[in-house]
């Protein structure tokens, strides 16, 4: 379901995938996030998505001018997951509202895995 907006200059059609990409990019810029995970977790293994597939780890639900976003993320080992999630929620809400003009009513975070990185 796409969101259509009109004004005196013309018409804008905003797809759910575009909103998902904006949310995915905003999330991956946050400290503690290693990357996005696929919405489909097979055999309990979360697949780390590349930058070109960020929207596959995001689910967007549009209802009029309101949007709910669910992010599937992989966090880095040693971070406080609750703080990372809180920061991601705030950044995604701010970025999506600023970029699209839609009201973000909910941002859900599903932590699909923890990745250990070597220093």
C-alpha cells in the first residue's frame, strides 16, 4: 500500500519500500547496530543483510498519515541492548517523520542476533 500526497505543485507517491529504506539507513547509523536481519529467520539463524537490502529487514504498516515500523536488527556484542534500541527508536522516528512528513506512531525493534567483532 503506497501513500499518495498532493499539493498545488503535483502529486507524490511514497512506497512502503522507500519508507523502509529510510528507516533501515537511519537504524544502521546508530551505535551498537551491526546491521539489519532478514524478516525470515530460518532454523534460528539470522541473516545479516547488505546495504543494498536494508528494506528487507524492515516492515512498514501505513494507516492514513500514520506509520508503524518494525526493525529486525543484529547488535554488536557488549552493548546494552535496551539503550541501543531506545536510540534506534528515536533516530528512526525523527528521520522518517522529517523525510516523509508522516507521523510515526510506533517503532518496534526485534533483536535477531548478536555479532561478535574482533578488534
